[in-house]
């Protein structure tokens, strides 16, 4: 499904989010600037798609001419990675790995930071995904999971759900040619654990200081945690 929508993926991300997705990714990268600024550090952008968060991490690592962390992008869909490589062929992150997020081809404790933006929701098993992230993190390493969340406010929530369930599938389906993919989006969001539930699952999987912060009228959550 993601392979089919890859050619229009970036355009629809920006259109359907009113370009807020760019801000969310930059904000996530800045959140981990202290790690990305460190020479010798390694960062993994999981479920990276066409690499927009991967690029934001890379830019943060190189901000003000710094020689910061090495950034690696990983995704399960080959066409997404092909587009990422083409987009950043001249300047940007150069290392991409085609891999299953539940069975990563990396050794234990090999990254200082693991991120995922709007892709973790698509894993077949959230607990297994968290345990695999925990495995590849170094002691002291951090995780950042950026995902949609359903706002509890009845007013904002009703508008959000109407947009997600009625507008997104129609617009996304017409432009991408895949109504199934953009009908899947609201279903996957509704079935995804609440911010509180995901935080609890992160704690269960061994992460310390598991917490979340809500952005943009509580429609997006950044979940963070640390491997002790």
C-alpha cells in the first residue's frame, strides 16, 4: 500500500497537514539537538518513508557547520527509500536501510537516538517494535515517536474526526489514486493507543522517563523515553 502511494506521498503529507508536518518534524529534530550535535553519535530514523524527518535530523546534526551525529534512515517500503535517496542525492543523509522495524539488521546498543514520525502506528505489534528500539539503543540513548492522537476535547475532537474520516480519504484517494490507503489512515489513528496508553507501554518495555507532549490542539503527540 505504501509503495503504491510513494510518488504522491510528500505532496499529500504537506497538503493534508497544511504543511504543519514540516514544523512537527523540525521541532522533533530540535528536541534531540543535544544528541545530534555530538560527533560520533548515531541516530536511526525508523519508518522513515521518503526521509523528511531523516533530513531534519541531519540538518540539526550539521547546524552551524557542526560535525554531528551520523543519521541513518530505515523503512520497509523500497519505493519510499528510492525516493529518499533521489531527493537527497546531492546534500542530505546518504545512508538508508531497507528493513523490518520488528527485526532490525543492527547490533545491540548501536544508536544514541531512534525516531519515528507517523510510521510507528503502522507496525503490526507495538510492543515488539518498542522492544526492538530498546535493543538497538545504547545505554542513555533516547527514543522519539511522533504520532497523531485523538484530542479529547469534544469540539476540537469532532472537527478533527470529521476532517480525518471524511476529507482526508476523499482528497488523498483522488490525488494518490489509492482510496484504500487514505481510508486506512483514519482507521489506523482511531485504533492507535492513546498517548497515555503508549506511554505506559513504553514504561513496560523498559524505557525510563517515558512521557509525551501534545502539539497543535492536542492532535499530535511526541512520545519520548530513555534507555537507562
